[in-house]
C-alpha cells in the first residue's frame, strides 16, 4: 500500500514540476470554451442551453490530450520496465498512474469549469452541482484514458489514435454528466438519478480499467 | 467428419478447408441473394403506412444482424487470442473488422435513406441508429489500432484487449443512449422498423438475412486466407533478402 | 417495371449504396487474396520455400539453374 502511495505521490509531484503540463490543459479548456461563441453566436439563451454539453465535451478533449502522458514519460526513460518487474501488481501501477492523471489534470479542469460556465451563461446556482458532477465523473475519464494510453504506448500519432479509441467509450459519461447539470438547469426531473449513474460508472472504471490497462502494458513488453 | 476449432488451428489445414468451401459458398450466396432480392421487390407486400420504402428494411435489418454479430465474433476471437492462444484467432479478428465496419456503414446509410422519406431528415438521433453509429466508431478504432502497430503479435493482443473493452462497454453505451433518447424524445415515437412487422414481410427478411450471413462468412474466409498467405509471403520475402545477402 | 411509389429514388439509392459498399468490400478482399496467391506462387517458383533456409547451402546450385533457360 505504501509503495502504491509513494508511486502516486511521485507521479503527482512530477506532473506539477513538469513545467506547464497542467497549465496547458487548463489553457486549452479555456480557449475551446472561449471560441465557442464565435461559432455558435452570442445569444445567451442558446449558450446557456448548450453550456452543460459544451463544458463536458471540452473537458473530455482537454483530458484526452494530456492522456498519453500517463505512461509515456516512464516508458521513455525505462522506469516502466522497472515498475513491471517490481513488487507492485501491474494493475495497481496502472491504477495509480490513472489516479495521478485525475488529480493533476481532471480536478484542475473541473475547478476551472465554474468560471467558464459563467462565460456561457450557466445559472449560478447550478455551479456547485457542475463541479460535483465533474469531480465524480472524471475518474471514469482518467481511468478509461489509461486504457487508451497503455494500448497506444510508443506509437506514432498516439495522441490522435488514443482519442479515436477512447471517445466512443466516453458516451455514457457524457450522457449522464450532461444530464445531471441539464436536469438542474432546465428541469424536468431530478439530477440525482443520472448523478448516481455517473458515480457507478466511475467506480466501475476505477476497478476494471486498470486490469485492461495492465494487460495492454504487457503486450507492449512481451 | 467432425471438426472443431482445434482442427482448423493449423493454418495449412485451414487453407485447404477454405479452398474447398469457398466455391460452394459463393454459389450459395449468389442463390440466396437472388431469391431474397426477388422476394423483396416482387413478392413482399407494400406496408400500409410506409409504402414501398419498407423494402429498404430488407437490406437494413439483415445488415444490422451481420454488423452486430460480427462484433460478437471479434470479441470471441479476442478471447481466443488472449486466453486460449488459438493461432488463427487474431487473423479472424483482424480480417473481420473491416467487413463489420462495411456492413455497419450499410446500416447507417440505408437507415439514413429510409429516414428521409419517412420523417423528412437524413439523420435522426434515435436510440438504434445512435448505438449503431457508436458501433461503427468502435470498428474504426479497431482498424486504426491494427494499422498503427507494426508487430503483428503485439497488434493482435492489443486489438483483442480493445475489442473486449468495447464489448463490455457496448451494453452500457446502449443503455445510456436509450435513456438519453427517452429524455429527449418528442411526443410521437418513431420506430425505424415500423409499428409492427406483418408475417408476410418476414420471409424475405429471413432469406436476405441468410444471404447476408452467407456473404459475411464467404468474405471472411477469403480475407482470412489472404491474411495467412500475406504472412507467409512476408516471411518468404525476408528469407529471400537473407539469401541474397549471403550469396 | 414495378412502381416503387413516390420515394422510388430513395429505395433505389439505398439498394445501390448497399450494393456498392458491399461490392467494393468484396472486390477489395478478392483482389487482395489473388495478389497474395500470386506473390506466393512467384516466390515458390523462384525456389524460395519455407524449408529453403535449411537446404540453402547444399541446394544453392539447383535452385538457381531452375530459372535459367
């Protein structure tokens, strides 16, 4: 357990130290949301209606663009080889690295979302629910991205390929994440049923995705 | 003659099996397609609501059966690669992916052309079509992964993992799309099969279904044979280079 | 011909699209199959078989002369 925690702490520290990695993801999120009105028109009613979907989609893209970082740095300098031979099960290694991605990429994105929501005329009393839904749903994003990162390890154009492979798997997260906020914005219905589905998907991903990621890591080595 | 998957595990034996079966299967496919198309156009009655456009169903629905069945085949082949290490499992999976993608594309295009006269738009985000679109994207992902990894062994195992991840996700995706669709459904419910399927419409449907199934197996066998030969050719070309270098 | 109703162009379009898509798939697969068989026959004619590495040294002369006129 302490070994897994040590690995987690190391990855988080490295991500913060790696100049600009988190900042770039936040900047990308801001830029995408900022240019959206130029494409959609400045009508606040329209923007307010599409805000939940737009905020979630831009978050998914920003998280995916940082996803090949999950294993890549350690793969490059050989630390991943050492980790596969070490005492930790490879699934725990994959889980720890996915969790590090969640802490260093998805959580900051989720915390930036309120500001961007205001840009898109999201009602201010739905903002706490927005942050909560994103914090609860993004573990699924990070852990499924971990599967994609392990499958595309070391390949050319791995960023684009990873997005192509992983985005269809995000459909449930997107549907329930957006529905949670839309239900609070426009009604009808309560936001809690889709919210609970979001919790379930995140929990299931945290358990199952590392197994697939570990199997995929082994294919890159054997 | 009893054969199991193990009998066909030997590539050479598979090649001779394929060579024997393919001509008969071609004839069967042509006959079934001829009967099915004749029934679709001349025998099947006109639907009282949709008119003649219901004839599109005779391509759309059988293509859906094959498109979805093909993914099931790829998932089973993925288990074969990862668990039982069947030698031809990754060949089966690799060759099935483009075929499944093509059949799924047929579903989407015929569904779109069926939709335009029915409710005026070329695309509608109903639960069925949307789930099939996601299935098409999963096929594209598999094809992209196969093309991106050079080592066939690694490619086979990676694609198998992706296929299984997709297979596990498909029920969840289907459930969430159904849920999403009921949330956004307008008052009238459109069902692409039409309200009911009259029994007299069923016979052409099953004949076309059998024809598409035969077509799928035929194309898959030919593609598997081509893939096995391609691997042999590559090995022989490497031997040729080695011989030339040493002589 | 049979009257296909007011939406005949859609019906024909759907069948044509399916025919072309599946036809292109079938053509691509069959052409690939023929190409591989041709390449394999070509290599075997030149005497390179899967066992050729083993008999390379002693059989070097006969395999070369087989293609000589």
